[in-house]
């Protein structure tokens, strides 16, 4: 039997719970919070940059 040291589902659940808590369980605040976090996310910025380069290359 494999001994799991990392549980992805539990990890995602904790992150979601943290965001909901930060937004005071308010859906509109949660959406605004996620938009704000997205704008500073290194992964999001890299993906956005790659997509822009692909669009320029296809023109």
C-alpha cells in the first residue's frame, strides 16, 4: 500500500476555505478577491504573456 504524503484534494479544499474566509463568506467579495489574486499570480501572468505571443505570431 502506498503511503500518501500529499493530498491534492485536501490542499485545494484548504485554499478554497481560506479564500472564502478572507471574503467573509460573501460571493461578490470572493470574486473580487480571486480577480485581485489572479492579477498578481506569476503563473497567470506567464500564461497570459504566452497567449499574447501566440496571438501575435498567428497574425
